[in-house]
């Protein structure tokens, strides 16, 4: 029996240029009965239409390897793990995370000399361990090629499957056109199927990972991926090899696995190894003798150690100085689209020249060896420096640039950062505030004096005090805004990411409590918008999560309980924001009375809503009460006689507030310790896709601490399981700190 090829091979030197241009790869011979090569239909016909547009050509390394793949989601390919294995003849094991070699995917281009389809970089691998299959995430979604549906039944003996691939033919080392051919299924096992090419068709080097599809009535379903082939008739293969058979990796039973990976919330993965990392800020830390200089501690997942990041590092802009508060705000985004999470750090107390507390922001770029180890270490934002609108502005005393941060990617896959500058003076209007929208290599500033933005820039509005954003919308609040004559009543503005004629985000509408469509009444000190959270929302019947749910904290709201006003008891509101730019209020939330269905009681000074965080744990699926969640911080909650012990209430963003609420306090639902005066539990909260981060910077530990609660611990009716605690003096973290846990991402 002739050897079967598996995986990919080195491209001969004389064909480097051509291999690069076509993104094809020859295969490395495997040891034993079969060898591995990318498959292609040697005798198959070139594709002249877009029926197989979902097929991808993969170039792995500059010229080292080439394979084929299949678009099964706008952001994801399925291909063969052997394409990325160091030595596929001995092992198909592939590390999760960023590919070790730069990998370029060309999708939807049947002729590689054309310009149709899309070219993307593969930035993350999620391998199977039971078969030659890997999920490959693209740096941006492909919007002009339809993904292929996955089959749900196994290939059966005698069934015909069609192979598409960019591998060799009988006459071309590196063909420029996609070819297809028919294969007959011989047998199936739990993870593979043996196939035989019809009419002399065989899979060749460069076809590994290519789709084997079931075609019925013009509909294509992905049943398997090409894995190994005898390569009869392939250019360069001995003419004595006549077997057109091969082995395919089944994928018809992988829909659940694919959906769990494709539909998951992106983790913080700074060193891009597929394991979740965490960054925890201690902005009050003394660094280099300067109190409140601030630092951030990173704990790399998988036991890969910790790192201390401060302005005393040579690659971090600025110098650690008293009052800088480096890390007072944090956000995460893969800004440079390389598969490594980048950490956005606000330093609102930074003095710029002679301007105290002018503030600045830095994107610290992730890399396989951690922060500060890559070729690009930092992207810096400072007024009067760099590009865009910031280059033509100036740092002024009390601007506090970086007081608030949000970051993410738009629905089109464009990374962005939103920066709040609440102390910015607009002309002669002191502390009116503004926001910065950064994307690519540029940025724009906007405020209440910009075209279409609701409200009027006034003294002490503090526009930019809180910011939130998701893939669809962004929100900027001005909790110091006077509504009529009611000082500090608060307001907010909602925007699309789409830029208007001024190249600024497009304003949609404003919200305040004097509107008939918003519960309550604007009153002095309400601080409507003091905290914000925004998550993508997919209503029933919609094909995608193109809407948003907005959560708004109003911690200064006076709440009437039994006819008695509880001053600053606090409240939160939620709103549905549609893709057309309209809104409707969903619910109001408060601790309420002792006998309603929400746990807790509204009391004077609680400041319910001082912080809010929200998450959609399944952003690709139709949203349900189980998948869209909100946590509300009540940092000044008194528990018995313990003043300002603090608490957290969690809710579903859908349904009645009391139907799914959980009340968190120290000593309950996995939170350790007992309630302590001035601990202000709830002052630091953040949802990830799987956990609620609860910072306790004010005790009981003198350094501060952060607890990561599993989702079950904050979900009504679910069991309490073990939490993870990060605390200085434990787990490799130095025994030092002031308010560790102030912020975490």
C-alpha cells in the first residue's frame, strides 16, 4: 500500500514566491502506512462560481506550509490540526491560542489572483484532541461570504461527498484556482471516515483541512475535513501510486462543541495561550516612594506566573509619581488584532507638564511572553500628542483623561477604545467634559457641544464620567448635568459606532428622568448615569444580537418607602436600545421594601447603583433570562449595625427584578469573611463570561483582595461552588498593596 499523506509540508525553495501568492503548502511526509498532505481534487474541475466560496486557502508561515479550510462562522474556520502541528507524522497536538506561525486565510476567492472575498489573519486556535480538527478564529469577521452549514448526520457508506481545496493538481505545484472533486464514502468510525476519489480524483498536498461537503438540492453541508491521502496522480507523487483513497476527519457531530467555542464571550488572554488571565489594579499603591502612584498586577493563567506593571518600567510611558493613580480605570481589547488581549490603562491623576491631574491613557499590548515583550509595546493617548483630534488639543489642569474607559470591537470587527475626560473645559465652560473615541491609528473627541449630541455643555456637567460600549452602541454620561434647575440630576447620550459627517460617533438620543419615557423624576443629586453597563441583545426572532440592553445607575435617587423618603437610597434602570436607534425602558431596580420580592430594603445612604456591570453569556444566541445578567453595587449598605459594609444585588436583565435576584454580602454565596465597617462591598464589580469579579480594596485585608465568583454563585437557584481569591501575599503576589482590587479585567 502506498503511503498516505497527512498535514502539510515545506514549500520547495524554488517555489517560495508562488507558494506565498497562492497560500498553498506542500505536505511533510509522515512515518508509517499513511503520510499526511493537504488534499485536492487532482482531476477535479476548477471552480468558476461561488458555490464553494466558503473554502479558505491558508498560508502558514511566510512560505512554510499551506492548507485549505472552511468558513463555518463569520469569524471562524474549521481546518485540520495537522496543518499547525510541529510534526504531524508523530503527533497532531496543537497548542491552543495564537498560532506559532503567522497564518493568512483567503476566503471566497476561487481564483487567488482576484480581489473578491476577504483576506484575514488567523489569531487563535482551538484544537480538538480526538481528531484532526481545529477551530481557527479570524482577526475580523468575513461579511461578504456566507459560511457553510454543518451536517448533523454521519457520512454513510456509498454516499458521495464533494471536496474543495487549493492543493496541487496533476500538473501544478501551486495552482491559483480552487478545485473540486467527488469522493465516495467507504466506512465511518466515531471520528473519521475513509473515502475514495471518483474518476481519478485524489486529495493532494495543500488540500489538508479542506471541506468534504454533502450536496443535496444545491444545499451544501460540511460533513468532514480532508486529513490524509494516498495522493495518486498528484504532481510529484510516484506514478506507481494509484490509490485515490484517504481519511477524513468527521465534523458532523461537532456542532455543540463549535457553538460553545464560537458563541463564547472572549476571555482576557494577554499572552494569547488560550488560558484566561486577569489584570488587577491597585491605583493607591506607592511606587518609587510616591503614594497613590498606582500599579497593575497581572496573573497569567495556567500557572505561568505574575507581573507587576507600573510607570517605573522603561517601556511604560510616564514616571510613577504621587497621585498618578495608574490603573484607576481598566479595559481590555485586542486593539492590534494579533490574538493577544491588550490592556487599556487609565492614569487620570497624571500631571502633564505644569497641568496637574491632566491624565492620560495607554494601551499595553499583549504578546506571547506577556505585556511589554512584543515588538509593539504601547499605544499612547495624551492631549497634544500623537494623531487625530488629541494632537490638536491640550492637556489642562483637572481634565482627568482616563477617568473612565470602555473598549471592544464593533459588529464589523473594528477595535475601539472610549475614553472619558470629565474635567475637560470646553472653551470657557469649566469641567463640561468630553469623550475620546479611538480606533486604528486615529481618534476623535466629542462632547455636548458636538453636532447632534443631546444636552448643552455646562459647568461641572462631567460628560465622560462614565462610559460603556458594546459591538452596537456606546453610551457617555454626564451625572453632574443640571436638568432644568435640578443640579446633579444627571443625563446620558447614546451613540452608534458609525461616524457622522464630522467623523464622530453618531448620536442617537439622550436620556434623563424628566422624560416621560424614563421612570422617576429628575431631582437634585440623583446622579443619573453615575454608572453604566451595556451588553448586546438578541430578541426572539432576530438573526443576530444587533440591539443592546443599557443599565444605568442612579445612586443619589431618593426612594419613598412607606411614605418616607430614603435619601440617596439609589436605583438602577434598564433600557432596550434597538438597531434603528429607538429605546424603551425595561425595568427599574432597587432594594425596595422588606416584604417585596427583591432581597434587601432601601435605606438612606445605601447608594444602590453606584456601580453596575452586565454580561451576555451567549451573545450569538437568542437572549434569555439565564444569559443576560446584571450586578448592582450597593457599597454604602449597612448590614445590621455595621455601617457601609456594602452589598451586591444580581438580577436577570429580562423579566421581573425579583424573579431572579441574588443578594451578596460577606460570608454568603461563597464570599469569604464577615461584614466589616467601611469595607464597601460592591464598589468594584465586573462580569466576565463565566465569573463575577468582586474587588474588596477596602478590607478586610489591609492590601485589598479580589474574589472571582463562578456564575452559579450569583444566579438564583443554583449551587454555590468554590471561588478563586487573588490577594497580595498569596499565589505569587507580593505582600504589598493599598487598594488592590479597585478594578479588574
